C-alpha cells in the first residue's frame, strides 16, 4: 500500500533541520520512482532525472549524518512551552507581595502631580517608587494617550489597590484607568500621569 503524505505532514520534518530536509527528499524520490515505474513504459529521461534527484538526496543524507556526528548529538525540536495554568495564576494573584516596584511616568506639564503621586505611594511600605520623565518619543512607542496604570493579568488586584490609593489625591479632571498588558514584567506596575 502506498502511503499518502500531505504537504503539512512533510513540513513537520523541517523542524529537524538538515536531517528533516534529507528525509523529505528521500520520501519524494520514492514517490517519483514509484509513479514512473507504475507507467506501462517508463520514460528514460524521467528515470535519469529521478536517479540524479536520488543521488542528490543521498549526498544530503550523508551531509546531515556527518553534521550530526561532528556536533555530538542532533538538535531535538524545541518543545512549545505551555501557557501558565489557571491555578498558578490564581495563586499568583492571591499571594500577597511584600514590595511592588512602581514607576511613575509623567509628561513635562504633569511633573508636580507625578511627584505628589510618588510621595503618596512612598508613604505605603509595599511600594518601591521611581519617577521618570516620559518624552514624546517614548510616549508614542508605549502608545500612551491618557493617564493609566498598566498591569499584567496576575497583577490586576494589586493595580486596583494602587488605583484606589492614588485616586484620593488626583484632581477631579484627571482619571486614572487600569490597562492590562501582555508583556511580562513581574512585580512591576507602571503609572502614567499625562497633562
């Protein structure tokens, strides 16, 4: 019985590097030879081309074998890391932190308010506060358009607590929204104070 492979299945071999490419070439040369030999009268020019392809495949196989021997052991495909399980996220959320690193970014016109926010947070022992000027280029890179607190999913509870502590001192015309981000910066919250 003739095995049928789909292109996607053959492409899986490529994760093994040159050895996988050699395996694909061996499989394809087998199919070419099988197909041509099933004809009532095989074409001599096709048989010659298939022999050349098989020779190239053999050379590729030898090169990959020598490469494995020279490197010691073949590079196995990297296993995909699974996303964190919900249980670990829940434990991360409920586990109390001792000290959170908080960086308060501010526009030039909001420096006074940013320092006021930093002073308010410094009064609490669970924050290590740093104040940083946010220039226009960096603001554009970070896509900051309003005052906000950025946090990861696991840090939502800590960000909400931080928001409650800051809102008390903010002027009425300034709103401080929570924004969840996907980049990873463990135990770090950023506050953006815009003018």
